[in-house]
C-alpha cells in the first residue's frame, strides 16, 4: 500500500522529499522513517531514484522511466501525470545529479503536503499545472488544484508565491481566472446566459462543466500561498494585492435602500495564507491561518470561504424589507380607515369591506357596523310595528263587518 502511495504521489508531483511525502501520505506517523524505507525499497527495484540532495540535506526523489510507467497504470485516467524527469549523463557517460529543482517547486509540494495532512483531500485530490485556456491565446496554469468536498471545499485553485514576482502579475492571474470563469460552455445559449441572474448564470459557464459546484456564491475560490522573504514583506504583499484586485473579489452591493448584503455570484473568493504561518500553527492548515481578502480576521478555511454578508444576509434583509413594506402599507391603510359619523368609532375590516363591495351608495354607509345595525334593527322594529298595526286594524274591520251581518240576519 505504501509503495503504491509513493509511486502515485511522485506521478502527480514529479519530485518530492521523504519529508514532504511523509506529511502528505502518512501525517499520523511520528516521523518519515517508514517513508524513507519505502523509497529505498523502490529504489532497489528501479522504480525511483535520487535526483539531487537539497541544501537542507533532504534527498529529492523522482520516478525512473520504469516507475513512471507504473505510476501511469496506478493513477486514474482523469489524473494528470507529471512529465518524466530523465536521467542526465556527463561527457564520460556517468549519471549526474540535477540542479533544476527550484524553491517554487518545493513550496508547491510542501503546500500540498501540509494541506493534505490537515485533512484537505488526499494526494489524489491534487493536480499540478492544470491549464485554463483563454480565447485570446493565453493559458493560465494553476500551481495546484485541490478537491476536498469532505472538508467543505469541493474545488480550489492555488497559486504559490515566493514574493518574487510583481503584485501586478498576481492581479493579472486573477483577471485571467475571472475571464476563464466567464467563458460560455459549449452549446450554451448566450441569450439565456445574459438573462440569467444569481447562481443560475453558472449553469451556462464552462467552469461548471469542469469543477464541481462550490456550495457557495461565486466562482471557484483562488488561494494565494505566500512563502519566503520576511513576514513584513509577505504582509505588505497581501495588502497590495487586496488593494489592486478589488474589482475581482469584492462583489456588488444590492441596489435597494437599507440593504447591506453583497452579491458575490459574479466574484472570485480570494483567500491568502503563508506557508510559515501554517507550519507554525498547532492545527496546521486546519487552523485559523486563512484570510479572505477584504476582511481583517484570520479564520479557518471554511469560514474564510463562507459569505455571511452574502445571499444569506440578503434573504434576511429581503424578509425584513418585505415586513417593513407590509407594516407601512398597513399603517397607510389604517390612516385611510373610515370613522363612524355617529359615534366616531373606526370601521372594522369586515364593515369596511362590506361598504366597498356595495355597488351603490345607501343610507348608513358612513356608519360603523353597530350603528348601522342599530338603524337596521330600528327600521325593522318600526316595520314590524307598522305591520302589526295594520293587521290589528284589518282584524277590527273584519270583526265589525261580521257583527253587522249578524244583526241584519236576525231582523229578517
């Protein structure tokens, strides 16, 4: 098992020290002795070799041609296998140690090692130098691409920077990543893409066919891992990157009054860290060693990638706004509520609705329900009394008529 792990890791990262492989593959081991033993065993079978010895004293291991072929068989077809480091010979035909391993390559492998050791994926979650081709002829290569869905990071692109290139170059990388994130997927309808809003727009983009959904607003996150020089220089670099790249990471405020939420759907979440900060923290890369540029605090990676002021806050503020509007309308409606012309009481909703629904104006429309009912009851009582009086008068007349007929009959 360890033999296969080492071969696959070297197939992905091309070159690594025993220390780096230990931290990446077996971080729970107390030291790298077993990893060194595995490398020596693979060396005896002709699968790996020592390319050079670094200034730190660590041996740098690479695959032989035989090992490279075996690593290809072990790795999945969707995993990019790094190029073979061919053995070089001097004029006398003797193998020579290579000196082509630079500090950047070492920092890239060390970054993958400390992140894997902290639970962010596995060695097979990583790929190096993945190409992002742009239509204007440029290809943006990511130093590392990480997939760690179990750790809450389905995908993340990493750039390792040794504080050697201009900050403008880092900003250009963000610009090119943004350009690539905005590319349409093959056969996507550009009209529908332009009409789409929020997260729906990503369904039309090329990146969503290649990388998994982030589970958060915005494009796949980009991380800058700084290392080298002094802590002050690294801090200054982060600050200058933050100032120069705001257009790509800041998001867009919602235009409605009273809303402080930010629309991050078309923004690149950018986090920064330092390799030195990670290695100094007891929790390593799992600690509060990440900072989302645009914020001040150092957080765990999942917290840094989260958007508490994004869509969740928007939904809360949207509900608050809806409630305020309903309250305002209710107040306006209350202010227009009719008052009874007799007793001064405000109309109930039922009384108000009954008056509105009446298709003609009638007496009593300016009265509240009880006063109107009182008039109705009084009118009904008067009508009943009038009917009873008429009935009594008719009954008396009939009785008088009956009496007259009886007297006449006796006279005959």
